[in-house]
């Protein structure tokens, strides 16, 4: 049986590889030498273009890092809650706030004259109140509490409003007391006085009862 030798094929393969290697070497040398004619034939990029591409790659990487940092800061900012500081709850009444009808000026608690008295329409009993206090939020919504000398507490809502240079303290109805009694609904109008105080006139339309009471910041 004849035996075919593969030696010529191997020699031919080695020759092709050698030619390819020489060609590649020439191309690399042409790129390294930057010879215009060889560069055009081999497709080598000029050095300036290579530098520009490298700078572009660096700029893209920096841009991606900047976008990542911006995204991180936006998340941190979204997590922050900006809360407005409440007004001073200890300050007195003042001309500027009064003239501007600033309800925030009333934020906190206020004391009214402790000599206020009521009379029971059935028994004629006179009751004196040792403490009368109103507390408001920044919108003038409030609550009032009255405590009598005999230990009875009366409490309910009250609303503060400015109108025509006066402060009106509006009761939505009769003021309920612990002993199942009540104080008739009052109309209360206040005028600014000196030393951060106000003078208030109260009127009970149902009974005709009237009184004048002071209005000033409650002790801390």
C-alpha cells in the first residue's frame, strides 16, 4: 500500500505562516514609524487620533462617575425633610404683627384676666375663675380652658381672627364645664394695648352679660 508523506504540506504551511508574520511585522513597523504611505496602505491611525480616543475614553469614564455621584446626591437630598421652624411661642403682641393680621404671632398660649366671673341663671350663684388660658396654632386654631376657684374646669375650641384692626376670639358655641353646666357663648373682641398686651371686651348675647379682660402671653 503506498504511503503518502505530509512533509510538503507542512513545509507549505510553515511558509504561509512565515509570510503572514513578516507582513504583520511590516505593518506594526509602519504604524510605529508613522510613514504616511505605509499608514494609508495598512490602515494605521495617526497618533493624534489615538490620543484623542484615549482622552474621549477618560472623559466618558469621568462623566459616568459624575452621573453616579449626582444620582447619589439626589437620593440623599430626597431623604432630607425640610421642616419650617415654629414661630416664637413666648413673644408678646406687637404692632407689626397686629397690623399685618399675623396669626402666627398668636402661636402658643395666652392668659386672660383671672377676675372673670359668671352667674348661674337658675340659682344666681356667682363663680370666679382663677385661670383662663387660650392656646393657638399658627393658623389661629385654638383651645381654651377656664378653671374656677371651686375646682370646676370648662374647656372647648376657640378660633382667632383679625378684622378691621381688631382681634376676634370666636367661640363656636357654649363652653362646656365638668359639672354638666356651661358658660354661654361669648363674642370677644380685643384691641392692642401697651407692653405686648391686649384689652378684650366680652359679650354674651343670650344673657347680655359683659366684661373686660386682659390678654397677654402666658408664663412659660
